[in-house]
C-alpha cells in the first residue's frame, strides 16, 4: 500500500500474525492505508515507546494492538499516545486468551483501550471498528461500510441449511 498509513496494526510477536489476518484482510478490502509491525511490550520496550510517540506525528489515526498472555502492548501504547487504541486479545497460551483479555481490558480510568473479542472475531471487528471511526469523516467510506453490512445481512437471510 503506497498512501501513508492511517491505521497502524501492531502485534507482540510474529506468532500473532495469523490471528490478525482477518483484520488485515478487511483493512485491505476497505482500502484503508495501513501498516503492520511487530512491537513487543516486554522484548522491545524502547521500540514500543518510539512507535507510540511517533504514531500521531506520522499521520496514523488509529492503532490496532494485539498481544497474548501478559498482554501489556495495547495499554502501554495507549499510555504514550492519544490516538484511539483498539485491542485484540490473542489466544496464544494454555489459557486460550482469557489471560490476554483480562490483561488488556482492565485499564485504569483515564487511559482507555477499546478491547475486542478474543482471537479472529476480535481481529475482524477491530478493522470494522477502525473503518467505522474513519467513516465519521469520510461519507464514501461510510457508504461502503453500510453496503458491507447489508451483504452480511443478506448472507444470513439467504443461508440454506443442509437437508
Ligand atoms: C506475547 O506473547 C505475544 O503477543 C504472543 O501472543 C505471545 C507469545 O509470543 P511468542 O513466544 O510466540 O513470540 O507477547
């Protein structure tokens, strides 16, 4: 994607990438300029601070942050930027994402993180929420989101059960 990115997608590890594919696919589908980066709260804390501090001056409008286990990435990004942070808990440990969800969701008052569902549904919804936020200043994008939702409605109404 050539245009300068509007949405930054960060993940704690390369191993999170597969869970984030529905997010990246939807950002592509809606032609949202975006970037994807590995930023680890625990293994690359200085890079995390740098990424979060530079996000707004670089023109990003929204950050989608995904992490698993002791998932401190979304909260620490939110601590360093006023951009909206949408978080995806990754089911990467034997606790199947409950640990990630609880690590992410209980932010202290004053530093919000919008936490989505665990795993791929949350990843998809993070992208759709980013589109919805951006659509507030882009009527054409809003119309595309409405069409997308209409297509999902039709899928349900037209679905046929076997037998
Ligand atoms: C977290 O630890 C990452 O977000 C990932 O979900 C989990 C496991 O990371 P790896 O050990 O696979 O690099 O920081």
